[in-house]
C-alpha cells in the first residue's frame, strides 16, 4: 500500500512540476508543498520536509511551507530545527497567520528552561487568538487553555 502511495505521490509531483513549469513561483511552490502535505498526512515527515524546503526555496514568502517544516521537525523531535523555523515565522511578523508558532515555540523554550521567553510567547499566543477572535475555535481552544495552564505554572 505504501509503495502505491509513494508511486502516486511521485507521479503527481512529476505531473505538477511539468504542468506548473511556466507558472509563477508562488503557484509552483504551492503545488510542490501539497506533495509534502500528502507525506505529512501519512507521518512521513522526512519526505515531507524535502518538499516543503523546495517549495520554500521556490517562493520564500510562502510561510505555510516554513510552518509545515517546523511542524515536521517538532514531530521528529528535532527541536532546534523546529525552533529555528518557528522563530523565523515569529520574527517576520507572520505569527498572526500561524499563531501555533508562538505556542510551539513556547513549549520548546520551556523544555530548555527558558521560562521568561516561554512566558512572553504564551502571552503573545493568547493575545493573538483573542485579537483575531480565534480563541474559541475548535482547532485553537485546547491550545488556548493549555497556554493559560502553562502561564500559571510559570508565575
């Protein structure tokens, strides 16, 4: 089954590369990233990273590919690489689009004993969600509540 999935992904990637050859870099980056998404969905994070890197190199403003790379590194327990990408998203002011960057960065900082930095990121994360009226959304509500728990532990 996995061989068929990999074959399908390879054929899809080849087709998309040829089909998007004349397209703008952003479109090509999105198509390449979708192949990474397929690998991500199957837990094949190392393969997914390869496609996200290509997509991000193709169109460096494509923050979604960078966020997905960070997620892959975190899930593979390559925490320094994950922190690097989360930090780039935050420092480039894109955390409003990917607020979980702040949350995951804070969790990595807590692992490293950087309580002050983690506290700042947890507060910023919660503020971002409230400002954008996302704190009650199902995909963020658990993180929002857990951030509060972590803030209370630090204080």
